């Protein structure tokens, strides 16, 4: 019986370590014009300037990061928000704001339309889009660690591309030539993200304490049973 309990406990603890990561990008409720709209945990490395695949591809970057400098962005959900400030070329999200970052890639090809229309859904309030080439370069510190963004020119959206903010989602209509469109999407604190980046899993100390508590309860019940037998 003791061995069975230990096996159960080990399996239970290990299962926490093997839980799938919680995505902060949730999905694309609508998507037309593209061959597919996908969320990936394994983006192309390096990011190439002409994938020509007709796929709107998205991935999570650094999550729940406290900005140590002002972040320049191009489109914001609310120009009057306390942490947003207009500057000469767009807006800034002020230093000290907690943000999560996500990257999107759209390049027509392989039989797709030139324009993709869709809805992007996340698990927290969308703050802003970064769409300018220089602003994308400057915000690469929020990029996925170990990913080569390749820093090629003409990153960003076209002038006629539209974005409509709707809380945790955004409606987009983007048309691209060659190269395609890339943009960084900035959101609020993400329940599915870990502080400073990565994905949420229970901390080891929490798992151990919870496991010891369960073992203590089991031991207490076996102790009472033995006393009754005696």
C-alpha cells in the first residue's frame, strides 16, 4: 500500500511538471483570405523576409514584463489611458507598465488572397500594435529568447491596413506585398504567462508543499485506522 501511495504521489507531482504551457494567444475566431491562421510555439528560426506561404502566423513572446524604458508603439487602444502618452511619431507605453508581447507574420502566397481579414483573441486587454520598421527593431528586446528576427527592412504593416481594438481581441484587415507584414502586439498582464517571460507552471515549492500536505492527510487516516484495529 505504501508503495502504491508513493507511486501515486510521484505521478501526481510529475504530472504538474509535464502540464502543457498556457497560451496567451488564444486563437483566431474568424479568418478569411489566408490559407490558414495559426498560433505556433515553434516559429521559423530565423524569421525569413519572404515566406510566401499565405499563412497568418502568431506566437507569444516575453510575457508579463515590467518595462524598464518607454516603449514606442504605433496604434493604441486608448489614447487617454494613464500609461499611454503621445509623442511626435505615435505613442509610448510608459516605463513601469507590465506588458506581454506577441508577434504576427503575414505574407501572401501559395494561392492565398493578398488581404487577410480576421479576429485575433488573447487572454488579456490589448494595449497596442507596433507596426513601424524602426519601432519593431527597437522593441526586439521583447522578442522570444533565442529567436533570430533577422532585422530585415520593410517590417511592419502597410498604410491602408486597419486594426480595430475590442478588449481582449482585435479585428484586422491587412494587405501585403513583398516582403509581407510583421507586427508586434502588446497586451496587459497575461494570466497565462509567467513573470518576465515563459509559461506558467506551478512553482516547485508549491507542488512539494501541496504533495506533503496530501501525504500527511493519508498518513493521518492510516494512523487512525491502525488505532481502531489495535
